[in-house]
């Protein structure tokens, strides 16, 4: 352990002369890939000469095999041979025999076979577009790069390389011969027998030789010593896995396997810093914050004086370190890391990193100048390409803050319009999906739930265009699942939440569907009087959003008619000054509802609801204003003002029926019928006729309550109908709804104290 630490300190010494080579020396793996390509070209030429066409599927799978061999880490010969003989990349028998024979002749012959790849004429024969390999493709660049490097090597270097290739081949063949199962037939005379030899006597010398052979080819952890990571292969792997971790985690490697790959890259490329960043992301997804912080620190230990010219993005490690500290409210450490990032960005002229670090610095110090965002966007042009993404993200952040603060929607959608212009002009696909999700959230905040659901459906429909695992997709899944639950479709809601759980298994991407799931359970628990499940979901929601969890707990207490506990929680929440505007208004509405549910007149409750209605009207939150009008209608009925109550509920009905869930729509219909009967002249026949006309509305309300399993509300409707028909002397209809009440109460017994709530 001490030796490894000393080696790492020597590597990180700024005065050390150990520098990574500017040109990667070809490895035995790369030469074997050239041999394979050469045999493919020969085979393709023979097919063209004989008039036999090669199947498209066969050509496609061969190119996929070459891409895999080029982009992934070097393999030993036995691993490469297993890839060629099994699985989806399996070669046909003729091609495989030709390759095995070529490798056998390559190692059985002389060094001239290696010098053939150093001659440009032979390289040009491989890079023949008639045979499907263009010199400008990724494979063509790879072949020409290896040929150019071979051309520059001295004879002694070529001799050493030839010996390493022969050793590489012999070890692979021996590994295949000593592996489990029958011996494989290898063309060329090296291994060309199918029969299994008789078992050898297990003496001590044979076991020692086997241990020595294993020690030559494998590490203590089982890793093949010939499987090395080249810088470009490591860069491709890191970029691919980082993108998968960010967008679609289920397609990335498992945490244990990915960490093993990271350790291999660190061992092969000790001066490279990006493997540490991949390790940081990998540790974050399993919430191992200690090791993720350690990975960032080890990346920052590398000397930026040498690495900044070779690895761009070094200063972004400091920004990620600052964000990680800010997550745990380590303000001083976060600001210190941001100052370091600003210094590095200024030193190397990275304007984008400088703007990002300055934005985070101002944000952590509560000095973010949002007033300059729109002016900066209007001044942005095509030349400022590196800043456009920052401007787009700043616009999205401004919209989120404006929504939380209760700004007028016209101003927010104006900012989103500027964001869409930047996104469409520069083809920022990820930002386009985030903008759609943000539009859905803004429409939901301002009460247009139907439009919000349409935007969520649009994002889910176009998920292939907008990257399967984007944050916008997770937000759309969560909001649409909650909307389906409110529309009385719990099966579809559960299906979407399960999809979100599979797609986004870990925080922070999982936060959206986890909050939505808690709300679904809480609402179902309130409807069905399952208080234990609802309170348990509140405990889970408390870990994600404290204020929302306390408000939901208060709503449960109101439904249970525990008004003292509900008022205690709501009074504590009202005193908090940093609550979002919409949540603050909903807390006040809940206080008014709490006073209404107690069933007694309170001028304080009326004044509170009136003040909330004024603020809602000023913020243009029409749906929330309609809910307040519905509560005011019930309050005015208690005060004996049926005309005012009727006007209030009539104003509320259109917005609630357009954007509300079926529970709110059914409750509005119920209140509307009560107000309608109250304003009807005090005449039995007139009131009975009005009730008969409204019977369809009440039946529809009862059906909606049944769909949500809101049993107490269904019983309230039946009680209301039975009592009214009893007053009007309609015994038949009275007995009908009294029987409906008894039958439903028998199937769904509800404590009587929960009946009759508003």
C-alpha cells in the first residue's frame, strides 16, 4: 500500500519528467485488428471477383465488431478470439479460418509481415472505398494512424513490437488450449486437433508451472495484463458512460462493474483525470458521498500546469466540488472551490467555465442578477455560441424563480419564448425537452392542468427525440401520473410511476416520481379514510419536501376532523417567509377550509378567504381562485346569503370543470345544487322541481366519488337526496336513496364522524 502511494506521489510531482506520449505506440491488439481488416478486404475482393455479394447483415455486424474493437480497451488474443467465435459478432467459418491462418503465418514468419503495415501502399489497399472502408471514416483514420506511427519507428522498436505480438498470440493460443471444455481447432497448425488429450498426472512441478503461467498473463484480481486502456479508448468510454449516467442510467454498467473499469483506467493512465470524474458520478448514483468527494479531490490533486493543455474541463471539477459542498450547505468550502475554478478559467481563457462559476458564486451569495438575463439574451448572437447554453439555463432558472414568486404568467412565457428561440436556432435538444417540462410545470402552477397534461403527453410522445432519460421526461412522467390519479385512472397512474421507478431509480432524478407517488397515496388515503397509509406517505414526503409534507399532514388532520392539530401545523407554516407563493396561498386556503369544516360562522375565515382571492386574482391563478370561490360559496350558505353563494359558485364552475380533477368537479356540482336549491323560492313544488332537474348532476357526482372510492362523499350525496325528498314528501325517492345509502354503507363502512364534511 505504501509503495502504491509513493508511486502516485512521484507521478503527481510537478517537477517530474514523466509526461504522457504525444503519439500512442501501437499495441499487439491494434495490429491484430489490422490483420482482421486485411482479411476482410481480401474476402470482399474475392466475393466481388466471383460475383457473389456479401449479405448486408454480415457487413453491418463486421463493422460493428470493428467499432467495438477500436473503441473499447485492448483485449488479449483469447478474449478477442472468443468475441469472433461466439455471440452476435460471430464470424462465418471461412472468414474465421482465414484470420486464424493469417495470424499463424504472421507469427511463424519473419518481421516482414509487420513491415507490410508500415508501407503506405499496403495501407491504401486496405483503405479502398470499393470494399467499404473509406479513408475518412473512423476505421480509416484508425488504420492510417497506426500505419503512420509504424512508419516512424526504428528497426529495434519494430523488432520489439514483433516479439510482443508473437508473445501476445502464443499466450492467447495457450489460454484457449488450457481453458475449460474441449480444445478449439485453430487453423495454421498451432492448435489443430479436436480430441481431448488424456489427463496429465498432477505432480507438484506441473502445478507450479501452471501457477507461473497464470502469473504471467493475469493480475491478482484476475485482470488480463494485455488488456490496456489507450487514451482515446478511455475518453470514448468515459463520455459514453457519463452520458448514460446522466440520461438513461439503466443502460449504463452496474456500479460495481463500472468502478472496476475506472480502476483499470486509473492504473493504465495515471495522469488522466477524467476517470476520477466518472468514478465521482458512479459513487453519486449509489449515494456514496464520501467516496465521490474523495474522487473529486484525487482528480484535483493532478497538476493543472501540465494537464490543462491536454485535458480540457479540469476547472469543471472545482465547480462540481462546489455544487457537492453546496448540497450539504458547506457554504465556505463551496465558495472556496468556486474561487479556484474562476482563477483557473481566467488563467486559461475559458469563458464558458468562467460564466458558469460566476453564476454559481452569485447564486450561493444570493446575488444572482436576474434582471440582466433578458438583456444578455437579446445581445447574444451566433458568434457567442459558448454562452448560448448558459443563457438558456439562466432563462429556465428565472422562470422557475418567477413561478415560485408568483409573477404574472405573461412575463414568464415571454422568457420561455426567448429560450425557445435560442434552443431552436442552435438545436439544443436537451434544453428543448426541459423547456417543454417547464411549460407544463408553469401551466400547472397557474391552474391550467389540462394544458399542462397536454405538454406532458407531448414530451412523453416525443421521448425518442428528446433523449430517453432527460430530466424533462422524469418531470413529465411525475406530473402526468398525478393528473391521471386525479382523473380517476389509478391503474394508468401506477403504470407511469412504475415506469419512472425503472427509468430513474436513484436521486436526484427520482425525486419527481417519488413526490408524485407520495401525493397519489395521500390523496387516495384521504378519499378512502385510510389514515395510516396517508400519514406514512407524509413521512416519506417529509424527506423530499418539508413544507409540502407538513401541509399534506394538515390536510389529513382536517379530513380526520382533528382541527387543533391541523391549525397548529398551518400556523407554523404561515409564519415562514421563504415559502413559494402558491404554497403560501394554499396554506391560507387550508386554514379557511379548516374553519369551514368546523361548521360555525367565523368572520376571520371569511376575511382570510377574501384576501386570498384578491392575491390569486392579481397573480392570475384562475383555478386556485375558483377553488377559493367554491369555499366562499359554502361559507356564504352558512351565513344565510344564498344569492351571493350562488354567484360565487357560478363563477367557479367553468374553471374547475375545465382544469380540475373529478373530485373537485363532483364537489363543485354538489355545492352548486345546494346553492341552486337555496335561491329557489320557498315553495315545495318549485324546490322539488329544481331538485328533479338537478338529479343528473348529483348522480354524476356520486359516480365520480365512487370512481375515486371517496366513500364518505358518496354517502353524503345519498343523505342529501334522501333528506330533501323526505322534506318534499316524495317517499318513493326517499326510500330509494335511503336504501342506496344503507347498501353502500354496508359494503363500505365509514365512521359517522367523517360524514357531512364540506
